[in-house]
C-alpha cells in the first residue's frame, strides 16, 4: 500500500498521520500528493501548525549541532561491536544498550523522532571515523590512547625548528596540535598516522619522526610491522633504517629475514642483506649467525636479480659460508 493511502480514501489526514510526515516534509522527501495532503491538514489545524514550527526549529538547530561523544561511551560501543564481530553470524540474545534506551525514552513521539534520527547520523559518522584499524603490532594501548584524546584522523606531521612536532588532525574541522616527541599524546598520534592506508607520504613522515625514539618497544613494534606489511617501498625502507640500531634483536632480525625472502623490491632486499650482516659496531663485517646464513643461502636459491645475488654472495663470503645449501 502506498504511503499516501494512510490518509484514507477521502484524502484527508488526521493529526497523528500528518505529524508522521513532518520530518520527510522538512527534508523535502514527500511526493507532490503527500505534501498536498499535509498542507491541506495544516490549513485547518492550528495545533499541527505549531507542532511543525517546533520541529522546524529543532531541524534548524540540528544543522549547527555537533556531537562530541564521551570517550568512555565510545570505548563501550567499540567493545560491543568487537564482541559482536567475534561472535559471527547467527542468533544471539539482544541486550538493550544506551541507544535503545535513548530511542525508547527520549523519542517516543513523532515530534522527537527527527532528533533521534539526526543524532544517530552524527554519532554513526563519528563512530565510523573513530573506529580503529586493528593490526598485529598496533595494540590496544595505542588505539585506546588515540581514542581517549578524541581524535579522528591525522592528516599531516612536520618537525619544527625548536625540536617539537606539529600535527594536523582532521575532525569535523581540522585542528593543530604541537608538542615534544616525549609527549605520549604526540607519539600516540604519530603511531596512529603510520596506520593510515591512504597516505604513504604521511606514513613516511611519521616514521621519520618515530625512528628517533625507536628505543621504545612500542615504536619498534610499529616499525617492524611496517617493514613486513606496508605497501609502499619508501615507507618500508625508512622503517628498516629506523631499526638499524636494533638489528641484534630477534624480532627485528625475523622481520628483516621475512623481507629478504618475500619483498618484491630489490632495493628493500639489498637493504635487508646489509642490515642482517651488520655487526654490533655498525660495520658490515662477518657477523656469524647460523639463521642469517641459512636465510642468505635460501635467497641465493631463488633470487633472480643479478645485483641482489652478488650482494648476497659477497655477504656469505664475509661469513666464510658457501652460497649453496648442503
């Protein structure tokens, strides 16, 4: 049955039917016939005209209304969403949450329904922008820190002459934050920026800043993840450079070995060779490491690029190891 049939065969609406159309009327979504029926009712009903004006005022106020959900509420919603995603498809008990209670108690009638609808749109947009991208080396502490700060997306980072860092954050409107690399909030934002999949330049600039504090296990974990998973060659190379002082650590060597055998870029593979054979003193001398020798020998069995093969062979010679696996 068409919506206009609700008015009855005589084409006249009662007050309840007319008020159900107010929100659509204000958004310009009614058909010509439906609008005519609402207007006809308003011509004869002072109470509905007053109700429409109240709703029109609310509609105008919402145009300037910005929702800033509290951090605890956002964390609760995200936790419920993660739990729902982990549960997977299928029936589960339904528990009324804060939004259900808001709809039930705050918007029971047709006049307040547009308020609830508008709030849903705004909160939904904010929640989607704030929902973290989860990656293995970017743990809950990083994500929680960024969310507690109330930020949405980092769009630019830049070192300042006084040693501080300038960060531009996109919200409904941009805002700029400045602070030291020793400021946990600045570091949290930079860690958030290196997860931005759409801006390789931003990731590279953020890595350039973070590598100055790579003694932090949190930051080293981010650099390791980038070496193995980032799609941009320049970002992977920069992250590897940031890990240079820590090549003796097993997790760093594991990431370099993975890049050596799987990375499609010959420059990245060559850089991985140089780092893996780097001695604690920083020079490329014979750093005897059976796992590294095995990795280099495996590379020799599959490497097609002559320059990389030559670099690998030279590295094995420095280790007094053969190029073949016996």
